[in-house]
C-alpha cells in the first residue's frame, strides 16, 4: 500500500504535486479540461491544509525549440485559476532563478505552476530520460512530493520517478481513485465479468487479452481489431483494416477460448471513411471486396447486449466503430444505450473510449471514466506503473 497525501502534515510545507495537465488543445484553446478538473480534489486538499503548492505537468511531446510553440502551460494556468479560488501563479520556466524566487515568495494556500516539464526534453531528453540531475533539482524545490498524474504513471520521467527518488512521497486522490477502480478487475472481479474491446489494432490489446482472458467471462470484440480476428477465422473482410502480424495470436486465442471471445456477426461498411458516405450493413460473411468494416452492425449490438445485461462487472476499452463520424457511430452508441440500463460496475478505460462516451452523452451511465489512456492499458496488462511504484510505501 502506498502512502497518500493524507499521510503527511502539509501545513507551511512546499508540496510538489505532479499532475497530468496533458489536455487536448486546438489553436491554444483547451477543448477538454477534464484532467484539470479531476486534479482539483488533491490541489484543494493541499491548499486547505496550508501547503505551498507547486504543480508540475507535461503537455504534448517536445523534441525541438520549435515544438515548444503552442505547448506552454500558460492557458492551463488560466483555466485552473478559473476553477479554483486560491491564487495561481504561473512561472514560464522549468528551472532557474525566477522559479526559485517565486517559490520562496509563495505563501501557504497559494499555487504555483511551472512551465511544461517536457521543455527540458529539448536538451538530451532530460525529462523523458529521467535525468538524475533534473530529478534532484526539481526535488530541491519542495519538501514533499505527491504524484497524482495517473495518465503519466506508465512513464519513468524526471518529474515523477526522479522527484519521488529524492523526497518523501505519496499519491494523490486521483491516482487513488484510478487504482480503486482498476484493482478489483485485476484481482477479484464480481462475475459475470465482461470486457468490451475495440480500437484499431489487435497488437495494442494483446497484453490486455492475455492478462484478463482467464478472469473474464466473455471478451466482446468490436472496432477495427475485430476484422483481424474475423480474418483469422477464415472470413473475407474486404479491405478492412487487418493487422497481419497479429493473425497467429488471434487464431491461438480463439482456439483456446472459443466460448469466451465473441466476434461481431454483422458489420457496417463503406469504401471510404467520410461523413458523406452512406454505409452498407451486412452479415459478416457478406462484406464485399473493396469495402471496409467501420462499425459493428445492429445484430452484433443485440448479441453483445445479451452478455452485457447479465454482467456485474464491465470493462470497456476501445470504441467499437469509427464513432467520430455519425454514420459509423451507431454501434458505439448502441453499446452506450445498453450500458445505460445495466446494473453493473462499469469501468471505461482509455482516452478514445472516454471521448466516445462523452461525445454521445453517456458519461453518467458509467461507474468510472479513467483519465489515463496508455497508463490504464498497462495497468490492465498487469504491468507495474513506475510512477506509482516509485512512491513510498506506507
Ligand atoms: C497521456 O495523455 O496519455 C499522458 O499524458 C502521457 O502522455 P505521453 O504519451 O506523451 O507520455
């Protein structure tokens, strides 16, 4: 069990909180501030307990000076200030005299946000390579380290693991909630336990399937990855996306778990992905040459519904169709509608699935929406997340 923010006396202390403010932005405008909102509980707790709060986050992937453009955390500091009553001070640097001066001036209950930690990647990928000197330096700015960046917990970076090595550390409420949602699925799920997997590539989900196939009662496969499974059974899938390198895995897992892996029985197809295309729905064996499958059909939604309605635990990772286009979103919407009526613990893992559920307006139907894409996947694969492993044990 890891220490948490509750285990520290925060009053008057400089508390570094690693948050994941890697939010989607278009032309400098934040398009979804969910990750900022989900960080508020920990930040407010620290403020209410008299801490001098120092926030660190990355945004995007930075390799060159040019990449820095459009990746400042300034708009995020402004959004945070709009969501919280305490004063938010933004320092447009990641280290140096200005950072140190502003931290020295910081009063209890105030919040300071440093510039994008990945600006340090421009020289020798210092942040992303967990540069020792950088971790020691950032740690020297505070007295306690709280990691609440679940979305980044699968990375071994200076701003999470590097600081944790050099300060007393704990996890924040967001990481605590994520672990509380995922751990029962990995350890002792209430049955029937059904997993819905979608998304483009089988190879991205091999780890999850391998880790959870024994624990789950069924795995329902949709999305682009379904066509690789279907091809593995000998079905002609036209020009649908097929991940040839995963065909052997699909054959093997289907042979071993033929009662557990449930594949689509019909498909919504088109010859191009465009909002103007009128799709053609057909049984899975009737996909025409030149057509690609872009969504599950309504009979598949019904079939999946039979499993979902009886389930007590449901994990959904990966949309079952190209939901970004209305003409290929009916399968994903159909699944949302079923989940809306199911009395189960429903965990949504993965960035795209959360985006789909939100776009279609079914957030409230779900028990938990993860803030982590890659981190959630690695947790489901049974991997240890280094950002959490680095935190002090209780
Ligand atoms: C995410 O959005 O998945 C996290 O913030 C991690 O970002 P990264 O994949 O660029 O490390």
